[in-house]
C-alpha cells in the first residue's frame, strides 16, 4: 500500500496479524491489538487497519461510503493527517476498481480539505486484485536489474512477475516482490526438492524485497479446481475445460503485459512512489504469440491428459497427492511446516507435476510459537484455528490441509462447510471432535476403501487419530500406488486387498484367474450388481440424511418458538411433516430400515435428530389442538408423533409417557379445564441424557433447571444450532434477555442465517428497547421469509418504538390486507392512530379488535387489555383464556395482577398472581417490584421490604427505582422518614435516582398515589420542581 506509516517490530506483528485475519474473513479484536502496542502508535496503527479493512471490503464488493473505522474511533481521527491517509487510500481503491469518482468527492466524505492526489489510471474493477498499486512496481518496470515482463499473480503482501535475468544467459525467472522481508527465502533455500520451488537469489530496493525463483508454469491447482469438470469424466469435455481455463489464464497475464507502461531509464513509476534504479536496461519486446510460447501453458493440457490411466481420473489424482505428500514429507523431515497449504499455493508445472509455493507463513519445527500463525479457511486444522491468538504450529496442521485438498480433489467439494461462520463459531467446531465429513468414497465412485481411509485419517479432528506428519502420509500413498497394504490408515476391505495382491503378483494370479473366471463370472456379476445397488442405496440415504440434517434445526425452532405463535406453529407442522414424508418416500425399506443404511457413526445422531423433530412436532400439534380448530385431529397427531419420538430416541420415553398422560387429560370442549400432569424431576433416571433431562425440566415448568441443562448441552456440543436455540429460549424464559440475544445470535450463525433465530434475536432486542437493532433483525428475517407475518408485526412494534408511526401503520395495513388477523393487529393500529391524532380511525380499529376472533394467547391478551378499564371481569376471563393456551404467558399473568390490584383492588389475589409469575422465573425484577408495592399497600411491611431489597440489589431500571420509592413511602408511617444517616428518607433517595435516570417520570411521580406520604415534604417538592425545570 502507498502509506507513509512506519512501525516498530511489535506493531508490525500486530498489523500483520490483523491483515491475515481480514484476508481469512475472521473478526479480530482491535482493542486487544491496540493494547499490545505503545499508545503513541495507536493513531497510525488504526489508520493502517482502516486502509486494510477498506481494501478487503472493496475486494468483496461491500465497501461503504466511508471507512467504518472513522466512526468507530472519532478521537483518533480528529487528527486530519490520519483522516487524509485513509481518504487517499479510499480514492486509490475507487479508481483501481473502476469507480468513476473524483478526489474531491472522496475528500468531502472524509472532511479533508485541499487535496492534491495524483490521478491514478482507472481500473477495470477486477476483484482478483488483492493489492492496490502503490509501492509495488508494475509490469514494464525494472526491479534490481530484472525487467518485469508480465504480472503472474498478486497476494496480500506480494506480487509475482515473469522477469528476465540479463546477467545470466537472459534466462526467464519468476520474481516475487514483497513489502515485508520474511524468513521464506531462507527456509526455501534450506529445502532442495523437486516438489518445492527453489530460490535463486534475494534482492532489496528501497524497502521492497525480491525473491528470484525459476519459472515453471503459471497455473495453480486452485485454477484447475475452479473447473469442476477437471478429471471428472473420460470425454473431451475435461480437456476442453482445461484448455478454456488456460486460455483465460493467459488472457489475464497478457493484459498486464499489454496494459502497463514500460519504465524508462531513471523514470518514476506512474502507479506508485517506488523509485527504481536509474540503470538503462533494454526491455524485451514480445508479441502475444511469443509470450504464449514463453509461458508454455499450451503444454500443460497434454501433460494433464497424459496422466490419465486407462481413462480413469483417480490414479492421476492419487499420483498428484503422492507427489505433494513427498514434498511435504521432505520439508517436515527438516523441521519446516508450511502452515498455509491450499490449492492456490500449489503450482501445476507445465510438465504436470505439483510444486509447493509460498512458504511465506512457513515455520521451523523448533519455533516456540512466537511467529504469526497464518492459514486460510477452510484448509486450517482445528488446532491451527485455536492457535490464531496464541501462536504455535505442527506438521499435523499441514497434514490436515493436505486432507482437505485431497477431499476437494476427489469429490469436488470441501469436507467442512465454513460459510457464514465467524472465528468464535469455528473455534466451537474445533472443540467438537464429533463433527465428521461424509466419507469421500460415498460421494466419488472411484475412491477405494484404502484411499478413503487415508483421506479421513488426514482429516481426523483428534490429533491422536491424524498422521503425525507428511512422512507417514507419503508412505501410505506410496504403498497405495504400489498396491501394497497400508501401514497407517485403515485398509480392511478384503476385495481391495485381493486386488492389490493380484496387481503385485500378476504371473501367479493369471492362470488361477483364468480357471476361476468362468466359474465365478455369473456369481460375481450378481454380487457386483447387489453391491452396486446397496452402495447406491447407502449413498442416497446419506445424501438425504445430510439434506434433512441441515433443514431440521430451523423447523424445530419453529415448532418450539418461545412465543408459541400460531403462524409459526402451523408453518413448523407443515414443514416437519413434509421433511418426514420426504425421508419416508425416498426409502423403499421404510424409515427405520433406511437408518441402517447410514454409517454407524451417523446413524445414532440422525436417529436422535429425527426423534427430537417428532417430539417437537407432537408438542406443536398439542398446542394447536387447544385452539379447538381441528382440535381432535391435532391431538391425534400429537399422540402419534409423541409415541414415535421415543422409538427413535429411547431416552425420551419417560418424557413422552408424561406427555401422553397430559394429552389424554385434554378436554377439547374446554381446554382451560384440562388437568395438569405433574412431572417429578426427582423421578428422572440418572442414566437419562442431558437432553432428556432438559425436556423433563421444561415440561415440569422448572425454568432454572431447564436453563442449567440447556447450558450444559451447549457446552457438550457447541456447533448444534438447535441446542443454542434451546439455550436462548431458556434464557429468554428466565428474563436473561441480553444473554438470550447472544445465544440467538450464535444459533443464527450456525444455521447460516436462520430466520427463526434472527426473528427471536429481534424480539429480544425489542424487549430491551433496542429498537434500531430490532428493526434491522426483523427486516433481515423478512428478506429470508417474506411471507411470514410474525416479523412484520414485530417490525411494526420496533418502528413504533422509534417513533415512526406511519411506517408501523404501513406494516399493519399490509398484514390486514394479506390475511385474516386477530385483535392484537387492530389493537396496535388503534394505538398508533391515536398517537397520530387520528381519533376516528383509532376508534374504528378498536371496534375491529373487539370483534375479531382471538387466534392465540397473544390475541387473548390484546383483547383483554382493551377491556381492562370498562369490563375488568371480562378482561380477566380473556387473560385466563391466554393462560389456558400458554400456561406461563408472562403478559397474561402480569395483566391479571394489574386488574386485580389497580382496578378491583384485590391485593391478595394480585399478590398470588405475581408470586406465581415470579415462581416461574418470569417477569424479572419488575414483577418483584410490583409485588413489593402491593405488599406495602396491604400493610405487609416485612414482605414489602424484602422485595425492595431484592430489587435494589439487581441494578433496577428507572421505573423500578420509582416503585422502590413508592414501597418506602408506603411503609414510612411505621418508620421515621428522616432516620437515615444523611437525613433523607430511602423513598426520597430512590425517587432522586429514578428521576435522574429518566426525567420523563417526573410527571408520573408528581401524581403517583404511592408517593402520597412524601407530598408536603420540602425536599420532595424541591426535587419535583428541579426535574420539571
């Protein structure tokens, strides 16, 4: 980059770590980085990070108008010089990526006056470019005596050129120019192997370093893997695809040869500020055909096709892997670990052999772990991922990377899907050794049992099961190529061992084969057909199971939505039924028999997941049966799926039995009269799984025990999105909203933006009055599920909280126009119209709300709220209906207590309702504060003060502080208001705190009947007057 910043070694290391993390799309804690360097470096370091972040954003097509670092660190960017550097870099990036933007426009965005930046040539917007032209020379320049003919590639820290070496027979070489001198050259110089790129010499010019290496080719394994047809069939299609790829590769290279200005003797590069030597060196003059012949790419097609053995692509791939393993075995035997093996770092030379490149991250095996730990997702091992922050490396990291490359080479896909996950999610995967990829022999027909064993041993997440180094890996691949029994990986297939024996002893087996061939031909054919049919059936079962496993967590979340929304329950029932039918219909043997087709390690996990889906489906059918619309049908389905769930997951049998008893007690004519079936947690067998115990606790209504088990389940398997959703639901139920939001967030990431997790993350933000975050979540959810009503209704609530009444009404109008709605939609629209001053429309909506049929518990609550002031007894009946559908509905219970205390003045009933709510773990400290007020009104001083102490010790809100003032005011007749050490009553202290936290409560406090004991006291009047002003 073209920046003027200079840093000490420690700061350079931090900056390099940040740059590596951005390249791997890993979030890194900037504050932690700043803590590692002297304060005087903070400004320049943040500015440099901002430039790197901008570059990453441009490469991925999501650049913002202004660097987010400007807003994030306003104090640092008060320095106009730093702001100027970031703005200049932004301008360079815009020009390079083909954006027609003036320097004055960029300067205005950053508030930088009087800029005079050199006009850069506008680029084409090619996103392969990882570095903006700056200090680096371009094709056509001369660097340390080497004329740079064409650019072959570029990375985050370097550029690679085809160059000519005039002082040594005009030979053609590769010159890698980097901004930072690493130990790569020294390490490469210590390795002399045909499979590792050698180093000729090292050069330096004004802060840039050049590593001279031989030119062997210009196509990497990454280029070839981008063509999915490569080595996938035996027709001319593969050759045509490789030919097209090479033609495109040549076009990319020749564009840099054509498009750059040749640096003249003693001139300054127009693309940067690097001053090259003033030595007159004649540049080679080549036309495109000469350049094509020089690059030699046309020879690669023939070399690759010649590697096919009997038109079978697998031996060619195994040979390539064997050569790679041999090269890395050589490096490992000399204590060098690469740490960034990936297809892009493997050159396919023009003669077809693989050559390992870019030891920029390589480390000596004796290193203590102080160097930067690099790597590229998803080729990093779990241990390498865990060491991102601590350092450390091992040959087994390279073995894992080779395993990923082998898997991708043989199957055309990656073994682990890391899309959509951040570093924390991937660290959770690293800690979970139960995650295994689908065996590659189930995906690619030509992969033998032995080869599959080698690849899976490379990919073992447990170090004790992985090859210790590439030395053992090479030995097994070499034995595989020579048809010998493997020494380290599993090789248990008798058929394959017989085949290897025949290959090793052709003369001995030829006569026997002729004699036996005729006698076993028919039997062999039948066996082969049966084996093929069985293998295809197993493959189909595995593929279908994988598809369902990806879909099930989202459906389970719908079936177990914490709010029990009827819309989501119905959608969940529909989707779950479809998934189970899909599994049945594709398996001729039936659901249970099909499970036996899965590998043993996958069979139990999938069976448990199916059992969990059925258990959740039974619960949703039960909830829908209580609405008395097709109630009998839903109840029958609930009983059916409840029984089946225990067959797939036997540990659920006890919970299923409890449930079955509850189902049998339902009176569909009047669900509110159903008899509850108690669940005794003490009766749960100790041998039951944590998951089963969690559902026992939930069925029993023990929210804190439910939370404890949910927490332990996540610790046991931190990559399971369903477990995170359950944990989030438990936290939400116990009122721990902030941590519930965190858990919903993790669940969303693990499910690749699960609509349900995002919806409930938004609802949690709504509960904590973070309206902007809530609105963003609901919008994201609607982008994923545009037909869902729940996120649209909640977005209306968020817009209401933001004061955007018109936008909220638009959302509700859309809902009303799209389907029949219940009271809560009309009730909310009535409130919004009243807030806008549209009294007539508000009254019309109120009438519609009272007339609309209630669909679920939330509708009954909304209906009851409308009746509180005029028909309180009917309101209580509505809240009771809500509680019959959702027995622990917090809003229904809170409103019940409100009617009892404030309207009917039945303090005893209100205290019972609030005590029940608190026993559920619902309502939080607000419920405790409300109960304290009612205790105080009823003269239960001791109980009131106990509740006040409980609220005071738990960071009360402003409203809760006002309630605390009310409690102390009500009990003050029994205490001296001026008895505290400072001569002020506890009531006045809490009142002052409440009004300081929210001055808007002043008007409420002035007329609050619970503060009547304070009126007339001078300090009270003074307090009210001061906050009113």
